[in-house]
C-alpha cells in the first residue's frame, strides 16, 4: 500500500512548476544551424555546405593562435592561469589588469554584468532588434525589460534616455549592432553617456569593433576615466577567429571589475582559450588580412544585393542583413542548396535574413543561390 500524500502535496506537482517565473518566461537563444546538422537533414556532403550564419571569420584562427593552442595541450592537467592574457589585454588597451574581466566569450561577461547589477524590482533597457542575449541575461537576473523601439533598425538614444526609470540600473548597447549592423557615431554615444545618471550602468558591447573603418572608429576605452558606470565588452570570437574556444574580455572601472570578478565562475576561461587569445591579440598581420577580406566581401555582397534588387541595411560588422520578403521560404530554398544564413524573425524582423561575409567563392555561391531562391 502506498503511503498517503500529505494534504499540502499534489500528485500532479512538477519541479519545473517551482522554477522562477521570470526564468520560465525566457526564450532560449537559437544559434545558427551547424554544418553537420544540415548535412544530416538534407543529405548534402559537408564539403558542399557553405555556412554564412554565425559571423565567424572565414579565414579561421590566426596562425600564431594555432601554434599557441597546440603548445597549450600539454598543460590541460593544470588549472588555468589567466595572468598572461590579462597582461596582453592590459598592454593592448593601455589599462591596468585590475580593470579587466575575462569571460567565457563576451556572452559570459554580459551575464556577469546582469548578475551584479540586476535583480527583481530593477529594470534594464535595450533596443528593439538588438542582440538576443541582452533580454536573456536581464530576465535571468529577474529584472524587468524595457524594450525601446529602434530608429532605422538601430538604437534610438534619445528614446532610450527617456525610458530610464528610478529602478533602471543597466542599459545595453551594441555598437555595431547585431543583427542589423547599424553603428552609433562615437560623439553621439559619448554625449549619451554624459547625459545619464551616474548610477545607471551602460554595457557597451563592441564584439564587432575591429571591423569598423578607420574613418569612423574611435577609442571608447578613453571614456572610462570620465564614466565610472561604463563597461566595455570585446570578444575573440569574431575577427580573431576563436569562436569555438569561447573567450572575451571586459574593461571598466576598478570597482566594477572587482564586483564582476567576485561573481564570475573560477577558471571561466580554459587553458586553450587563454593561450590562443594571448597569441591572437598580437597577430596584427592576420587581423589586417581579416579586415581586408571583410571589406572586399562587403563590397561584393552589397553589389550583388543591388544587382538582384534586394534591400539591405548598411552594415559596419562582418555581415549584412537583407530583406528577403518571404524570408522563411527563401531560407529553406537556400538550405536545400547547401547555403546556411541566419533567419532573424526572433528579432522582430520576419522578412529579413542575415548573411555573414565569407571568402569570395562562398559569397558568390550565396548570391547565385539567392537569385535562384527568390523565384
């Protein structure tokens, strides 16, 4: 005979029912479709598939990073020591090590910032069409999200400033923005920072900073002396080509860095990632080559979109977002031709697709497939 249930217990109660309601409200992040998954689904040989969905560097990782990675394999029985990467980032930025926080990718740093500054009863501001991790990190911390309508697919700083409430503790800004590729001029962004209450933290996500043309690029870290409420995040996943190793860094005030380092997981960057990132940061030739390839590929794709009659959003990253009309159907037709791009309906843009800039041959295959898919 089974024991009788306590009157306070329900036989239909699920442990998931006890999960925090703001966690249950989160929509999981949807990554770009892996090459191997498409190969399984469509029966297309892996070597015939072109993935232009996840803003990865088509040149791979830097040769210096690869050498360092191979050497680091012999250290995997030891816990990581992040001294060398912090020293390299300090030399690269001109800031002290005490102002640097390392992350398992810059996404980890976004989550850390949210856990330090957000909680139930607090709010965070982000822009429509901005990176999906901002709402995920905010909701995970229990904060209320304030979504500000975009202006021309980018951040409307005036509207974001007007949206600040007494309980607002954090503002998310991506510059350039993903997935739209829009860019906020540095003087405009500096003016915005100067107008904010000093107890509202701004997380400035600069994952694509290294792709900015010289005529618009500035040095946002110079603002850290004036704005003690600024956190700047960078990643090694994009131009440095280390997406699979998951490593990034933040620079901020000593006080905020101290708080973030208290919250971050111990050894959140592994030995391989630390070694490769340290070497990649110093591979100036590879960075220059990656930038040049991206510039040429941008011209190739933009010319192709114009020739085919597709509207697109001028981009400052390593991708272009274009209006496909029935984007779901066009995407399916591209997949059947072995071309993976990124649907962005989840960003409130159901008619648009985002394509990463690849090598010349892959860009050409994409444009040929797109011409066929629109019919």
